[in-house]
C-alpha cells in the first residue's frame, strides 16, 4: 500500500483512507496505539453527513454519536499498549473500558490533559476542564518510562492558544511523555486517527517509528507539512543521547525508608 507521505530515514508514514480498511492492508504489528478518535460529534454536522467516519447512535440521544469500534482491527505485538482519548462521562468511560476488554486488552490507568481555562458552557453545568485518555495493555505490562511518569499534564491546548491546525489538536508535550513511557526504543507506534500529526511528531522526537492514518486528505496534507518542518528543523537531542542521559529521579524514589 502506497503512503500519502513517508520518511524512510525516520520510519514515519501517513496513509490516507479509512483506518478500518488501511490497517488490515498494512500487515504490521504495533507496540503502541496512541490516538484521539472522534467522539461526541453533533448528529447534524457536515463531518457526519459527508460520511467522514463510521458512526452509530450513542445511548438514548440523537445529539451525540460515537465511532464504530475500530480496536479489533489493530494488530498488537505480544506486549503492547493502547492509549485512547475519550469522552469524560461516566457512561462513556464504562463503555470505553468494555470495548478495550472485548478487544483482549486490560484497562489499567487514566491520563489527562487539564486545561486551566475551559470553554464556557451555554447553560448552567460543570465546564469541561480536562481531556481524558484510557491506557490499556495486552500481554505482560512493560514499562519504558524509567521511573515515575505523571498521569496529568496541565497547560493550554493549541486551540486555546489560537494556534491549532485541527479543532482537537493535542499539545505535543504530554504526548511525548506518555509515548516514551509506553513504547520501547525502536518500537512502532500507530495513530489511526492522525488529525494534525502530533503523534508522529512525538515519534520523531523520540526516535520511534510511526504510522498515521487519516481519512481527511486536507489533514493528511497539513500533517505532512508539519512533519516536513519538524524533520527539516531537526532535534535538539538525538534519541540515543536522551536514552544515555541519567534519568531524572522522582522525589518518591529518594524518600528514606521508615525505620
């Protein structure tokens, strides 16, 4: 299958198409799937009407729709992780955990991006001030973080800073942190809903191979240009230099044992 864009030197590739059709054609296994699939899409939006994703009714409402389950189509290595962003609602969270379990994964932990300035709501209710992702694993739970890794990142997201090229663009910093902790050096990472390409930029920063799939050609082009810019600009440190550097020790590691 021919990629929309690729960089063989760094093992990065973008494929244009429906992930449910592209993933089987790749015949490739992945150490980590890190993605932010569309969810909570208004039923009357052009995104749904034009068939830009596979959708089904969610719960008892016609105002929100969820993506049809795509996880069983992913080919994982024996010990792998899935980090999937989802709607932070109790029913949606339970459904997400169930989907992971049905795909043979073990729900393990939640990570979150905490936004200090949430978008005001049109009616009295709690303002959504964080974005949540479920981390699940298969096989033996490996850990590549080298110590304690925080599960919450606090800061303004790109759309809050008016610099987003995608409506749900994720900040690069937490994606780099979690990708490094959940994938081995030289491993391969998949993002079947690539969007603006943040996952592949994080792969480049850390020296991981990465595959992104995006159904919108417009966002494929935007992600490709973003990656061209990142690879041309270069990295401050090469991945090998980062790996050989002494890891920062958590304060918890230095606490004296109780007598």
